[in-house]
C-alpha cells in the first residue's frame, strides 16, 4: 500500500535521527571513539558548515571558495543565501577563531544590511543545516535525563506535575546541558585533556559549563539522599542508570537554537532566560527558596544553550544587547540573584541599518559614549545587494517560480544561457483556469542587469569602463573585446565600499514583473498572442515608471537610477540583435572541420614549416585555401586584397595578430602542459571562436542582397525577405529558446531599429 510506504519512510527517518538512551560511562566511551559528538557550540557550528563541503564561485570578478552549507543543501536550496560569499567566509573564519580559543570569545556576531539581502535566509539556513547535521553520526548532540522517582520522599523533581515512575519519570535537561557537565570540575578537565590529546585537533574541545540549575537540583537531591544512607561510591550512585542517562536530541528551535523574534515581548530577563511560575513555586516543596524546577527556561539563551542564539531584527530588542555584554566571555547568566546558569552558545544578532543609527546616537560624546562597550563587542558582517548578474537572475527566477535548485558553476555557456533564457510562468485567472505567460529571452537578464547596475558605485571607474561593463566584469571576471580577453585584474577593477549598499532590491523587481504578468496585456499586435509575452523593454520601462511610486526610494535615488536605464537597454538590445543576426546567418556558419583546416594552414604559414595535424596528415600552407576562407567566410577581405593567392600586408597582419597571437596566448596559459596545435580544440579558444563564428549586419547584407528590413513586419509573399524571416523565426525557436511569439516580437523590434540605418 502506498500509505504504508510513506509510514515506513518516516520510521526510517526517525530511526536514523534518534538513538536509545545510554549510561554515562557508555557515552564517555563513545566520545573517545567519535570526539565530534562532544564539541562545544562554536566548534560544532564550524563542523556543521564544513561537513557540507565547498564549491567555487565567481563574485565581484574573483573566484572564491564557498561553503555549500549556505546553499541550504539539506532543504533543496529553499533558503539558500545567494552571493555574499566573502561575508559568509569571514563569518566562518570568526567562528573558527572562537572555536580554537584564539580570540573574539567576547564578540557578539552581528549581521547588518538593507532589506532583502538574505539575512532572514541566513537564519533559516542555519536552523535547517544544524538540524540535519545533528541527525548524522558525526553531528549527534547529547544531553542529560534525570529520574529521581525511585529515590524521593517528597513531591520531587518534575516540571510541576505529580511524580510518576518508570519512563514517565524521566526529565531531560531543559537547557541541553552537556553530558560531561555532571562530572566534578577536576575530573572533567582531565577527561577533556585526555580527549583532546588523542584527537590532535586545531580546535580542541572545551567543556567549561557546570550543570544547569534544573539538573543541579536533581543531582543535589540524589547526593544528599545517598550521603545520608552512607552509600559508597557516591558519584556512581547518583549517576546510576536508574537516575541518570544520556540521550540524543535533534537540534531545532528550542533545543540548541534560540530565536528571539521581532514580535516577542516581555521583560529583558524573560526574553533572555525565562520566568518564574508563581503557581509552581507554591506547589513545590522548596522550603521558602526559589526552586529551579519552577522556572520556565523559555528564554532565548535557555533555548539556544549548547549551540546558537539568534536575535532577529535586533533593532526591536536593542534594550537586550547591553544585557548580553558579558554573556559571551563569562558564559554565565542569572535566573535570579542567587541562581545562575552557565551557557555555551554562539550569539548572533541580525538587523537592518537602523540599528547602527541607534548605536551611534551618542557617538559625538567620544569617551563618554554609554554604548561604547557594546559597540566594542559587536563583530559586524555586512550583507549587501547582489552585484552579480547571474546571481540576481537566479534570485528573480526563485522569486517568480519558487524553484530552489542552485545554479552551480563558475563560467561557461550553460550559465550564460540560463541568464539569457526565457521563463514561462503559470498564471491563475480564477475558477481553475491557468495560462502560461512567457518572459521572452533576455527579459529576466534585463531586469537583473538593471537591478545590479543601480547598486554599483560609479566613482573610481577605470577610464572607458561603463557601469554595464563593470557589472559584466563582476559576473564573469573578464570582458571579451574582439580578439582580446580583459581580466578584472588587468583593467584594475575592484569592488568598492559602496557597491551593493543601496539600489533596487529584488522584491521591487519581483513585484513589478508579477504585476505585469498578472495584468492586462497591450494588444498592439492583434495577430500575435502577445498577451502572453513579456519583453525586456516592457519590464525595464515599468521598473523606471514604478521608481516614482515606490516610497522606499528618495528623489536623488530615482534620478540616479533613471540615468542608468539607457545603457542597460542598449546592452539588452545588442543581445537581442546578436540572436537575430545569428539566426539569419545560422545556415551560413562555418563547420568546425573547415575552421580547423584554415587555422592549421595559417599556423603552417606562420611557422614556415609543415604541420602534422591530429589525424596524422601533413599540412603545408595552401595560400588558395586561406584566401577562399578569408573572403567567403570571414568577409573581411576581397579580391583586391590579394595578388593571385599572395596576400597584402593587411591580410598578413590579420593572420598574425588575430590567429597566431590567439594560439600563442592559449599556449602561454597552458604552459604547464605540452602544447601542440594538434591537440587544441580551436573553438574552445574564445578569441578564435569570436573571430570566426560571429556575424554582423555587413555579413548579412553581403550574403542577402535583396533583404529589406523595412518590410520585415509584413513582408510581401515570395520575396527573399519573407523567406529569410520564416527561416529566422524558425531558427530562433529551435536553436535559441524563443517561442514563436517572442521570436516574432524580438525580430520585429531589432529589424525596426536596423531599418533606419540599412541603406
């Protein structure tokens, strides 16, 4: 039965996550076999992050190693943090320093940044990742459970209910106390030293917390009971398996992770550790003292003890931050004046930039600033808006479709195709009627590029570099200009302090596109299903219009963002133009074998020696073959550039500068390998591919004498223009990922612009 299969799958999931409780001695044995299960909070965080592995990404034009943990791999990427890799790596470096005891122990890690930059995703990603890691053998988390029912002669140790026996009388530490905290401090220190001596880890395990007040109540009760009875081996009696056992728990909010939300209320003490329950105090026989059994332990530090404490939207809880000042370095917090609790947790706060304004309200008082001590303890990590075209395109895809798979890879045609591709979005029109609407190719790219360009700092741009080119450099790490590849380092481009600090957030872009998708379409072309097609210019124009209606932007920002629209439109048009030209000339492309043969002859001509190609054939330079290829396929030269088959200086310069130089550059980049013309995949060399496979309007005009772009919208029957258009639209659909409607609209738009300059 299908239902049974799912039930069994759930059984397996839980069986893998939980273990049978064990005795204290068995836990210690297991700890020496697998030390990771005893890690303190910061060490455990680092281990969980590293366990997911790494991958290489390109951001701000540089290759970086990224921890997959922040891609939310255990949750199919639903709460992945896109970009900000350098910030996340710095966060992990801080955790590693704290875990190893090399400093920053007193720091409260602070994630700051404008809205919609991924800070909330960080919280969810941490919760998901730590929860799933705790289900693995290496990531198991353990705490203590107590049962005093068989030894008590009073109402006993409970959370307030009447005492019960057997399994119902076991009570777990409400704050996830470390199992080793039950040992007397000298014994615990010796145990931990012996454990670290065997592991030789750069981040030794630390267990510096004593039993929490709830567990201490149980321990003291049992110790007094057995001491009165003069029982030998007192510690063994107290920790006997009838009274104490070690159980594992799955990490989650309330168990190892404490989250203080913006809407949480209460006095500071309640929000931090919990509150006393008056009814419970009266019920328990505590002889006039406050009994830790009557404490709720529902504060953020109590819930996060053993791993991670998160204060979300810290601006709403600014009053708590000063109360947290000494928690990281003292690892101690008080339930009451006379009752304290050791905590082992990594403090992390998340805020928008308005918290910084609050912290700096007394900055002009210099040495008398009352918030100076707090600011010294805050270790700031700033999230910023994405400045990579690919990442912003991926984020827009996620926002519009709910698809969460990560676009992996550093560079290459596949990623560029994803950025440029069309996107089909199902739209509900009510009563179960759903239509599919298409964002034409380059539409998501246009929205993403404009968003990125609004976020870039225009100051200190290298001479001749535009903001669009800066965005492309950040995305790819290089620019390709004809036969030359320009790397970011060569250009001298670096990310500045203002890149990504302001600009158009993805939520604005998403809402603009969503409104267009759900709104009525303008039937400018009644013969086409254009109501289902959204073009790049539609989105860009609407984004520019909506800037004035969005209250989040200042007047200065609106003016600045509007000024950056035209270069984006021009770039997107160039991409559409390249598609149309590529489709028109698709059948005229040079096959790979012909290109290889030409380059072999040029190489033999330049080296003045016979070349043996990959097929074992001896190739001598053939002037006629080179001439025919250069005239017919390159279209750069005519008969006047040759005397018979002898080329003039312009042709000679072209061969040396555009072909041989490219081969030499490729050889230099692969200088650690044995370079041979026979082994080169010539079309993998960007320079040669661009020179030999790209076409322009001069090529189109040369090949198709009778093409008239002014007739493109409705070409007369039986004309060359009609035939070319039919083939072009068909090629755009089959080869370039267009629909018939978007191919029609794109080709009309391009040809409409070209027609003005055709003659």
